[in-house]
């Protein structure tokens, strides 16, 4: 399922997403950052979906990535 997804870019964007929230010293956001850092590829996809990320933005194509 994750073969066609740019996992590195997805992880970076998720870290940015949760890292921004952690600036306000939110313990939940900090836990989310740690979870994203340790997550497998499948877990990253699940986290992204749960947080409303559009996985189409991370699809690989024959010429490279869509972003």
C-alpha cells in the first residue's frame, strides 16, 4: 500500500504539522511528534488519514513525485 507514497515527504509534513502544535507546549502534540518519528510506513499512512492529509499529494509517478 505504501509503495507508491513518498514516505519521507509524508513523515516530514506530519512532523511539521504536529511540531507546530507542540510549540504551545501541548503534551499531546509532543506525543504525536514522537509517534510520527517512530511510526512504520503503514502507521504513517494511518496517522495522515486520521488527520485529514490528502495522500494524493504524496503519490509517486513514473517521473518522480507529484509534489
